[in-house]
C-alpha cells in the first residue's frame, strides 16, 4: 500500500467504519498538544507527558545512553518514586553525571518542551525546589537561573529516535502507577443518573474511538512497511502481553517477516530456531532437569541457528531484554515464539488470511480458527522443558490470547486495509470479550460504582471503551479529578444523543 492509499484508508477509518466514535470525541478529549509534529525517523512525539513519564520510569524503555543538554553523559541509578500527588513527577531520583560520574540526587520533573517549566509556573512553586533533573522530549535549554540550583537538563528525543523499534504507541500507559480517587469521582456522580442504555452507548462509542485510533496508526504503518509486516509486528506484540510486548515488537523489527519466511522456507521448526536465536533465548547448554524430548528439541533448534546466526546475530536481542521469572508456563516467550513460528510460516501470508476471513460468513470464527495453533510438536505436548508430555494437545496460542489478537489487531487492521464487510450490521458489537482483569474491574468501579452489573462491559467493544476512557482521562489524574475534562465530555455526549 502506498502513502496515498494509506492516507485514504485512514480517512475512511475516521468516518465510515467507526461512526459512534464521533459522539465520544470532543474538544476536551485527549488530543495531541498544539504544534507537535513528527520528528526525524518519523518518531511521533507523545500525546501527553504521561508517556514520557513511563519512558523515564521504566529501564526497559529508557535509553541507556543519555546526555545532558551540555553534552555530559548521564546514567540513571534510580529514576525516583512515581509521585501520585501534587509536585514533581518523581521523588528522590539519583543519576551519575560526566566522566567523573558525580552523583546528583533530587526530584525529577517531566515536560514535553523545556519552556513548559516556566509555562506551568514551577519556578515559583516551593514544591519543585528539590528538582535536580528536568527531562523533556524536545531539545532546548532553559537559562541556568530558571531551574533550581544545580539542576541538569535532559532531552530524550534524539536517544529515543536512535532506536528504530521504539514508538510511544507501544508504551502501555495503563501498566504504570496511577492514583485512584478516594471519594466518588465527578464523572461517577454524573453516570449514576444515566440509564443502562446510555452507559452502554458511552462504552460502545469510546470503544470505537479506541479501535479507530489503532486503525489509523496501522494504516500509516501498512503504507510504510506493508500490510504483512504490520500484522506481524502487531501480532508479535500481542503475543508478548503482558510482560514482554516491547521485546516481541523489537524482535519483529530485527527479523522482518519477509526474511523469516525466506530463510525458514515454510518449516516452522526452522522459524522457531530463528526467532528464538534472534531473541537471545536459545542456548546450547542443556539443563539437568530437562526431559529427553526437551533436549532433543533444543538440539534441533540449535542445529538450525548455528548455521544462520553469523548473518543475523548482530541484530539479535540480549537475553536481559526479556522478563522470564515468575511467569506462567503458557506465557513463556519460548512457547509464544513457537506459536509465532507456526503462525507466520503458513502458506497463506497474514494479510491474505485477513482478507479471506473478512469475506467469510462469520469473520470472527474464521479469524479465531486461523489464530488457533495446535501442532503436535514438542511445545504442543509439553508445558515446559522439565514437564512430562501431556496426553492432550496444548495450544501454543490459547483462546484468550487469540481473542486479544482478534480485538486489538484484526479488527482495526480490517479498517486500515479498507475491508469493510465485517463492520456491517453491528460487526463490532459481536467482538468477543477479552479476559477480565483487575484493571478493567477497577476502571468500571471508578466510573459506575461498586454495585454495577458486570454485564455492562461484557462485549469486546465495551471493554475497549473502558480502557480508552481510562487512558484519555484517569491516567492523567494528579489532582483528585480537579480540572478533568471527562465530565464535560459526558455532558456533550448526552446532548449529542
């Protein structure tokens, strides 16, 4: 798909496939700051400071090599404690500066632009007197006397842009700390007067808005990298949920789908070896507690990888990029990579499969069947490398993960590729629900109170709506809901109904 076609698909995404999203959108909603534009390497700036806070807080996202605006190297010892109340974003941080690695301790304030420090009135606010690191996305330098004495200034844009796999779109904002109001929120007081139908309409509209935004991003990605590579990257990220989304996405960029399919030649075991090797998770060492089948399987993978690794391993990930401890066997990256190997070496490429399923009588059923990977191989019979074989086949991509891939990737990608058939006759309302979790229950509790019926968000679309409301408003709540724009959106929503 070329750029012009991608833009046209994105335009249809906004107006045709998600009509209810128009009712959710309002001037008070979360929008990109005025004047923000794409930067070099097409790195889209964050829509809010929240995303930049996540990058600073998470060592897996924060660039390892940082410099102050004066050019001094900066190493983060401790990013600080995430402040859920008024004042600086992080408290009690520690960094090392310069060739002598002098230690600097204090609070951290995050802004998109250096000038935001002055615009937000922090210089006259005594709560910011201990700020020692001022972190921004865009470059620029404040006068020395504008900040507290000795404060270092750091811009992240250049360091983030140097990582070709990084995008703020891939930062899971809801995975980081947030403050829950102790008393009923203003929005909850308004929603208490709404009928069940009105509440469902709100969640449906917010859900469509969430999928529409994803569709626009995927349309742009497909125009740049192609539909197959885009699906590959998005599905890989979905396979990495909840703890390894970022390394899975980086792996998809390091070993593109075209290269994987060319080298694997339709052989899923070869593909598994390539993926595991590029992930930095394949080792020739055999552990004493592994079963004979696990040892044989590992040797087979290594026999493939050692022949190919010379041409590939310079782009491979480090083992330290992955979270491996305290993980359920079904979520282990090696099992998920085996599922990806079988999924992406099928004769039918991903985009062709998506188009075929879109024309089926029941697209949801067809897509879930295509995502259901149950081969009779090592991982299809073993929960782990030390477990005995199971008498029943074990899915490499379970039903729960397949539904998540369907809702979060397939549905928006159908719109991005201008495949409108599944959207006809209420197709989005038939999206199956992803598994409920504590986050969804907490959001619903905040909005609708402790006595709300769970059936309110029983569909996949409405659960997307809960997440979108949370992302647009609750994630940025640092003032006990004061100044939140959601109540005004709710008033406008009722007027538009």
